[in-house]
């Protein structure tokens, strides 16, 4: 449908007309990637301080795949069909009021609150304004869709919790992944000396992102190469080769390990405490103000996003398969709609 500008006779924000229904990639039951299918569903209605956004692209994250499979945050889903997806980038088509800082036509990006509402694998999202920011000017909408959840997670772990600073020694696992490649860049930007673990093909790329030392986990036991680090950014846990437990051996006494992946290391805080280390989990929250800071770092050239592959919305299942195979460099993105609208 072609949308048109329209205004009412009363003082209000202009809107873009939009259809009553939209295409979305949904699940009607938990299962393998093929549980994802295209359906026609009602377009969300904007309420209160939300903005309605026409989605150009949506990021694909490990938590999407876990939830689709019946893990992750699946226990909090209230029913089917369910729309997954946290990241989105698109154009504002409706705002709360005429004087709102975001205007109709603005290119924005942000993060949804699945499972408290529907996600971003859809042509439209209605999202609280505290969860949406103007996209970086130097990124396309497709590129911007790969930023929010991964970058906010990395920022929370590296900046808010680890307080990255000059001279700090930081070990980052899964450094070439979505969260990892942002974590390396944020840590290096704030002056930390980064040791990154990654596959053979990502060694030189991780150095380009700012890692001082890169360890090929497929060839070398990282704990034999690094010691006395201040912080471990754990993006694996014990799901692969007891990476989390082995990481405790690399920390200085009283060092900090921060674990993010849901369900990746049961009892890690007690294990860390027994080893004389500090430990905490981290769960990301949508935050437009932090996204605005990240946008400035991207536009200044200090941080970049890498999009490994782009899939049409109709191939969301294949994107999930690729994600679950592992070894994605940076982010996978779904192309939902295109410009001009």
C-alpha cells in the first residue's frame, strides 16, 4: 500500500495513512526454525506516548531463536500467533502529539519489549518513545537494524558494569558476534586493553576493531595465554567447552566476570565466589538515551556495525538456521520493507 501524508483539522501531528493489517513473520507454536511463517495480522494501534514506525529492517538475535524454540523468554508469551524480534529500524508514521521531538518521516531505530508485546518481525511496530532514537546518519536503515540490542547489551556490560577505562585488562569471548564486536569497540574506545577470543577467520578483523590480543579458540586454550585480567565479558557461558568456568582462571583475585546469555551457565555466581571472584549476570533494557550516545560514536567513525547477511522477512526461518549454526560475524538482519514508502 502507498501511504500518504494527512493532517486533521485540529492541531495535531501529521500522520501517514497505513493499512489495517500487515505482514509479519509469526510463530503459532514453539519449535524448529520452520515454525516461523508469514501471516497477515492487525497493524498495531499507537497509544499514549508511543510512536508508530513503519519497519524497514529487523535485527535477528540469539534470544529470538531461543524463544522460538521454547526457551529464552517463551514462558512469558501470552498466546499465539506471536511476533518475535527486538531490533527495528524504520520511519515514524504517527507520533503522540504535534510538538513531539520525533516527527513523522524521521528515520529511527530502537528495541522492542518482547514478550510484553509483539516484536519487530513485522511491517509496523508501536513502541514507547523511551525505546526509540534517531538512527545514525551514516547508516542505512538496514545497517541500523543490526545495532540496538547488541550494542545496548555491550554498552551495559562494558561501560555500565565493567566501567571500561584506561589501563584496564578485559577478556571478551565470542568477540566477533553481534554483542562481542560492539564490546571490543566500546572497551577499546574507553582505553581498556582487550584480549578477544574468536575463530581463525576473525583474527585480523578483531584487531581492526581494537583488540590488542586475539586468541584463536580453535587452536589454543585461552586460559593458557591470558592471566590477571580485571574483567571477563562472558558471551558463551558453559554451553561450549566450559568456557565460563575456564574463564575464572584468567581473572586476577577479586576480578569481575559478567555473563549475558540466558541459561548459559547455571550457578555461575556461586562458582565465581568460591574461586574468589565477583560475578554478575546482565539483562539488557531498551534505552533511547544510550542509543543516542551510540549513534554519535557510530557517526564519528569510532564504532561500526557489521552486517553479515540480509534475509527477506519471508526467509526468517533461514536466518534463524544460520544464527543457530554459529560463526556469524556481527549481525543478521531481516529486510522487512523498502524506501520510498
